[in-house]
């Protein structure tokens, strides 16, 4: 493996300083992953005890027994509203409770009645509602199959990889034979011994994980007949379509602060969303594995490695084998709690997932504008000069950002008294220009008895504890730091109260927040994060809750911003770490990328993958965080970023300045034009966010979401759709003279939004490009609202007229809509908005209310 | 599509300030008034199109050049004229009309946005006049000083040139004398020389023997040093205390590598160490460390060994030593390097020739069109901030030293004049300073401003390792329009 990577590295990244892989575990170095993976497909030792079956109205329970060690598990099955099935497996009588992830599901998912269709000694057939949808429980070996008519949609444990390490008392010596993993089918004695290792403690580099609870991992396999394409499980710097992991490491989900991450590999990054989507022309489905511990996902496929020719040969020879993808989930602790979303269309899966974990938060309109960031804008004068520079060059922006250096010695909620002595004056200056600021607030708290935040947290005993019961301390930006226990509701409430204007000195209503380092990052911890044996409230180990930490930090912060305004204003909080459900809380970005063309390219699949699992408000640091971009790269990145949901330029402290006007007048003009295109399209962006918020549909979409039967689109990730109606193929190649965009849809037409030239769908279109080109197309049959008076900031454009761009279909019709509200409060929840449906037919444009209640009065006559 | 009908609203001469407003469409400057005649259709100023006059300022863009909407935000490329009576008239992009932000000090850009702006033109004008007066005074006095500087520089230059030619002449004379004498001497010494050559050969042999002896002594010393347990043998592990001996340069001297150095043996005695020594002597760093000069006395001759020791890659090490030297002899900045070099060990024979050369160098510097910057040469100016003391030695180097102890960092050595065309002498560039981690070498841009005093006004680090210094000097002061004029009137075209 190492050799392979070394070779790959030298061939692809000739000058790159890349991640130090040795700092992060491979599956082999993660004891539970190694134990799980040592179990290979075969007959499952689990048997369903049908006589224990209990069926209430909506819940079926059944005991499973592992015939190797006689440990019993409890299986729970639910049929959920909206074509979903929930499968829970826990120990029947665990030694102590196992962690079940709270706060991620928006409600207890509503159920629908389950009924037994037939039953014999081999199993039970349950009805999942109408349309011949069945759930079959096979007793020996235990497996579950979800069928539609004669077709198997999805099977659980069909490869016999269900593994459940039951909690057990620790004996004097962990080598005592009774701990041999009986249910593990270890092929021989030697292997069994090896597999035991890492059960009661585990050492990686200089860190030892004490594991007082012993082994507790879980694993389960899913088979997807007829499926060749799976997506999701972000965050990885990899292609949109997930690759098979045979012979390599599984995709890893474990929130980590990875310094200078590498592209195209399954290593874990800052966030984790354990949701996988499968897609075939017939059906789209999803698997949501609700577990917050370290998780690895193996993917294998019977068609992987087959060439197109090979597949054709199979077809010609009538090979019996249908394509199939197998997915295996492995987590270090907790229970198996999995939601199977049955689609059948992509939009259905998005709605189903949204019904479980919620939708994208509806950001203030200003957050969709351009963000100017750098580590660091040095002082108030610097902020003023950058603000003035953007005005001087007529470049709109909404937010200027302050990184860690603005604080007094990395004490968050404070200001450096010499560089930012008058923060309110500075904020007022921005407010006078109708602009805003974001200041960073990280969750690591400097251990300093002169620091109010630290003292209060300590006084309230809110810090996470180390394994010995003292406050956990780690090394981060401020030096020695404590980590508040954000899993505690009382801690989160207190944290939120710290954003009140009278608590957070120097803050004003146009100051918003950025949560960084919330994986959490611990410079001197194992894998640059927290020790797994650290203790949270309720005696849960950090191991159990790790991937939730960042989610909770953002949750508490967003709550703080809402509370400080008396519940009136929508918050805006950016986070680096995230989990399933983080879409409800704000925006995410792809972390510390680099000024390389490869990183520009990967920003597309990374944000597409996040969009597929609900997190639409995604962006990458424009220009690349590490290193200095070439002028061409910077320009291309602005052009790409202008068409991605979160649009922020950011730079590392050690890189030369790169404000948009520093690269000569021609490049300034090209960057200005890209940003102006963004501002022009903000009405459309806003409407897309409104929809994402209401329905959970992604904003940035892979083409297959809208063209699910067009196999040509299934692996495409160098172009994307915004909503249904805009297709973007940014230029991401150095020195490009042209790009080839695929325009989907037989019988459809697309219009170049700059030249209005018409192109037919279902073709590869070569587009010659210059440095100022951003290939973007509007779908024929759509109406897109824009604002053409580009001003300093979004709120300067508040009262400006809209211009409707009507792109006719071949049938000379078009539909679209227009959504308008005040742009920053929760008043839309009381229906204070205008939402109109626009229809163009017979050379007439008709506008109708989408919503019945209309009580929002615009201050300017529009539309 | 919606179209807001904003009819032509003629500015009613708010009569703010002293000027009287002349009637014309909103946003039109006085000099373009005649293009906007109410009684006739309007022709776009680029001539592209003619439209009825009621479509001027109707909040809908008709002309490609934006000229039909001088008073609204309808055209993307339009501009709006603020009269700013009492201050300075200016144009703003039309996107700033009614955007809720007060741009024109006479408030005319915000006539329909609901925001209430204060007319601040009079105060601004007052302030600007005061500033200009102050500036004018500074310029006037500064320019007088500058004249003086130019005069002094002229004299200085003449003196130096005189001295130089004197020196050159005397040197030439001297050399000629020497040549003549040499000829005489050589003829006389012919037989003697042959004898001397024989001597010399013998001396060389003796020297070689001496060298060998020294080598042996060194080897013995090293052997003792290496033989940590004093068992008369140097072992693999003892050798490994000297990681610098690592043959493949990966930073680690492994067992096998060490054994290789010991020619395959686990241990060697002092006899066997001879072979080993030849393997390692180039790399071996004595534990008796430090940039030490080894003075070895032998016979009548002094051997100076120049010892170079690589210090830590940290920037600052060794700065001090360099500085002292440079400051002492006003030498031109040397190539700065990260090695600690033992300068004093260098055989110095400089005194005889350095004077004319340093003079030549000084004369060759570009001290400005009239050598007005010459007075800065060999001077240094300091500024103390919260954390650091910054030091600018013009035409030499810029440095930074922590206020409370710590070593000095080189922020760049004199590079060149770097101002934009037309004002080349307004900016100095110092580069090739100490390198930054993963970054560029430090560099400093020095912006010169006119002032009576010569002083560093401010320093900042706008980008990591790129410093900016503001430096006031009379030498940059421009000749005022007329030295006799008292406070000049506000110049309406003055750029701010």
C-alpha cells in the first residue's frame, strides 16, 4: 500500500507537500476495523428466533442469536412514513447501555402499520404498504430482504457480515481464552489471537487508548442488486461516484483536522455524514447509518474492474450475473440503527432523508453574497482598507472575515486590544456600507484563570473530562486548552448566552460567527483529535460521540445568534466539522485546501456529495488555503466559486496577499465580472435556498438527479446543475482553450446565459473559452429571476427591480418562480413573503401566487 | 417587466454651500448640461441612439453608455455627478445612487432610499483646506531643506570624487614606483631566487609533514572523543552519537550504516580507526562545538582555519555578528546567509585598497536626481512599536528586533528604487531578508513621504514577511507651485 501511494505521489504530485499519512490510521491500524474486516463473507452465525417475534401496530421485535457464542441481540423493525424502513439492532441485555445518537433526528420518525403477510419456520414476510413491497425476514441464517414484486431492492446480512461485539467484563488478563472471539469465525488459532489485540487497549504512535469498556464494535453488510453507482458518505476528497474499496482502505468517517489533505483517497476529513445513496436508472435509494463513532465503509461491486467491453461481452453472452454493489458499514461503538430510504426517485430520497434529519437552514440573503476572508486581516485599518479597496474596484461583497489573530491571545469572544481596539466602531463602519463581518469562535478554550469564558466553564464544570476524571486539556492555538462538553444541553445553552450583545463585548448585529477546529482539533492528541477515552456527560466516552462534537458546537453557536436577536434574525454560522443534520445549522466549507488545480476540481464533487446528503450550503476556499495560487488559478477559482453555494475567498497567513485587485487591471476586471454574475443571480440562489429549506432538495446537483435515466451523467462531476435550470461547467483546467460540456435531455434545449445562443440537449458541446469565460446554460422551458443593478452588497440591492430571463422550451413555454421576503428574519415562517409561480405560454407571462397567504408588503414596487 | 417611472426631477438648487445650482437633469455635471436639453430628443452621448427626452432619468437604461440615466441606478456603467458645493465635485458609479449608503457629501446620491444623510461638504472642505495648508507648509519648508541637502550632496560628492582621484593617483604612482623597484630588484635577485625556490620546495614538504601530524593529532582527539566508555575501542553505538555522519543523508545513522563506516567491524581500536577517520573526517563535527576559530601555531607561520558551522535553520542565528561588522565599516550589505561564518578568521588585507573602493561604491549609488538622498547614506533610523524595534539604514538594510530581548531579524537589504513611473524615488525596496518558514524571504517596501524630519513613521506587515514602512524625509518634497505664495486655494482637481 505504501509503495503504491509513494509511486502515485511521485507521479501525480511532483512538488506537493502533502498530508503526513503516518499521522492518521489505516483500517489495519484501527483495531476494531481490522477485527471487523477480518470477518469475511460466508454463512452468518446469526439466527432469528421467530418464536420471540412481537408485532405491535408499527413495530416488530425479534431476537437474534449468535450460534457461536449464544449472545442474543434484539432486532427492531419499523415501517416509517414516506417509504422508509428502520432497522435497529442492539444487545438484548447489554452489560451497560450502548450509546444511541440523540438530537440528530428532528422528530421520532412517524411510523405506519406493519403487517405479517405470511410466516413459516423459515421466516416472516411483512408488508411495507401497497405495491407489492415486502420485507422478508429469513431465520437461518438471519437476513433481511426488501422486495418490490419479484425484485430484491436491498438485502441486509446477505453476505453474513453482521458482527456485534457484545460488552463483556474485563478479566485479569485480556489474553484469557474465554475472550476469544467465538462468533468471529476466525479461521485458525493464530488469527484469533491477533484479532484479540486492541480489544482492551490500543496504541497508535505515542497515544494509548485505554478502552475500559473493551470491544464494542458493530458491522453490517447491505447488498444492492442492480446497482452500479453509489454516492455520498462525505467528507472525502474524492470523486462523486464512490469507488470500490477492495484491496485498499475503506472510506473512513471520523472527523479529523487533516493538515494538507490529499486528493482522491478515502481518508477521513473534517466532517462525516453516514448516508449513502444508490442509483440506477430504475431506482434511487439511500442508507442512513445513524452512528457517531468512528466508522468505516467498504464498497465492493461485481462489475468493478470490468471494462465496458467486458460488460458488453457479459451482455452478449447473456451472463447471468446482474450488476450488484455491496456496502459494509463498521462502527466502533453504539448500536446498529439504520434507515433505508426506498426512493424511488432521487427527489423522493432527498425528501425522505429531510424528513429524518431536517432541511437546509434558510440563510440570510447576505450570506449568499461574496465573502472576503484571510488569515488574517491584521487590524481595523486593514479591514477598512480592504473594504475601501473593494469599493474602489467596484467589487461587491457582503462579509469580511476575521480569523484567530483578531482575538486577545486566541481567547475567543475577545479582541486584540491594540489591533482591534474599537470593534464596534469598525462594525459600525461596515454597517454604514450595509456590510457585515464574521469573527471566528473556536471551541477550544484557553486555560487561563484571567479569562472569563474559561473561568465560567470551569466553575460550571462544563469541560470534557479525561479518563482520570480531571478536565481534559489539549494543545491548540492558544496553547493549553480545555474543550467544553457541547453534548450537554446546559453547556450549549450557556454557550449560546455568550453571544448576547452584553456578553460578547464589541459585538453588534452585523457580526456573525465561524466555528473552526471543531472536529475537535487537538494538536497533541491521537490523530490530531481528542482521546477516545475522554469522558462526556452521562459517562459516555468520546469514542461514542466523536462525530457529533462539531455538530453540537455549531448548534449552540447558531442558537446564540438567534437568541441575541430575540429570535427575530436568521443566524449565519460556518462550520468545518459536521454530521448528519448539520444542514439545519448553517454553512460548511471543505476545510484547508490548497492553491492547486486539483483542489479547484475536487471542490465540485466534494460539494455535490454534501448536497446529496442534505448539506447544500457548501463551498471551498476560493484561491486555495495553503500556498499561493497562480493568477490564472485564482481567476478560475473565483469563476467556479461564484457558482457554488458558499462563496468565500480565504488564504493562509503565510501566503502573499491576494485581494481581487492585486493582479493587474485585466484580472481584476475578470474577477469583478465573476462576482457580479453571482450578485445578478442572487434572486435565483435565494429561491433555491428557500426550496432546499422547505423540501430538502439539494441546490448544487449532479446531473443524474434531474436526468436519472441518462447513464452518461452517472459519473459526471466536472459540471453540475444549480436547481433544475442552470447548468454550470466551470473551467478547471490550467491553460484551457475550451471545455466540453454535456447538455442533457433529449428534446430539450439549453441557452448560453451570456450569449443566449441555443444548443440542443443530449449532446457533448465543445465551448471555446477565454480567461473570462464561465460556461453556464439555462434550460429551455425555465424562467430565472435576476437583478441587474449590481451594487456594493446584497442589502444595497434590496429594493431593486427584478429582470426575468425567460428561456423557451421547443414548445415555446416556460415556467419559473419568484420568491421574495425581507431577506434576514424568520418572518417568512409567518408567511410574510411573496412567492409567485410564473408561466409563459402563448406569448403571455402569467404570475400566480404559489402560497395562499400573502401578507408581506414590499417597500418597493417590483415584479 | 417592471419599470419604475421616475420623471425628471430637476435639482432645485438646495443651495448648500456657496454655489448656486444650475438647473439640469439629476447627476449631470455642469459641463455636460448642454447635451441634456429638455426641448429636444436626447441623443446618447456615444451617439448610438436618440430617444424622447422623457426617457432621460426614467430609471430604465436605454443608452449603451448609460448616458440617459445620469441620475438613476438603471445603467450598469453609468456615473453620477455630485456637485459637493463647498468641497470637491466628484463622480460616483451609478450603482451607488439610492443604495442606502451616503456617498456624496452633499447627500444628492440618496434622494429616494429612505436613508437620511448629513451634508458634510462644508466640514470636509474646511478639513481639506486645513490639511492642504499644513501640507503646503511642510512641503515649503521641506523643500527648503531639500535644497540644502542637494547643495551638501554636491559638495560631498565633489569632495569624495576629489579624494578618490587623489587616492587613485597616489595609488597609481605608488604602483609605478613598486614596478620600477621590482624590476631593479628582480634583476638583482635572479641567482638568489633559484636558491629560494629550492628552499621553498623543502618548506612545502615540511608543511605537508606538519599537516599530516596535525591530522593525526586531530584523529587521536576525535578517537578519544568518540570512545565514550574509554575502553580504547570505538563501537557502532558510540559512532551513532554523531548523526551528522549519516552517509545517505536521511538524518538517521542506522546500525548498518555505522557498521559500514567502521568497515564492517563492530568496534575498532585506535590503529583501525585510521581508515574510519578518512571516511568520516569531512563530516565529523566535534563536540567541542561553536563557531570557533582554530588557531594552530606552527613555526613562524600562523595557520588560520576557516570553520563553517551550519547553525539551526532558524532565521535569526548569527545576525548580530554580521551587523556589527557591517555597521562598523559601513560596508555595502553583504550577501546574507544562514551560516555562521567566522569572519574574523579571514585573512584581512583590506585596509590598503578598501577606501577607494568604498568611495567608488558610494559615488555610484543612485541618490536621486540631485543626490538629495545622499545624506541618508550611512545613517540609521529607528521606530519602536509595542513589540519590536524597527531599524532602517537607507541604502543598506532594514531590521527588526524584539523590544524585550531576542535576536535581530533581517527584513531586507537594499534593492532598488521601486516607485511607479514618474515617481521612482517615492519607494525603496529592500529584499532578500531572512527567509520565512514555507514562505518567501523577508522584504520591506519603504514609502517616502515629504516631511521636515527624517524619521520612520510607521511599520506594518500587510502580508506575511512583506513589510511596509513609512518614512518621512525632506528629500522627497516637491517644489511647491510657488514658494512665495501663502496658503494655496483649494485645487478642485487635486486628487485625494
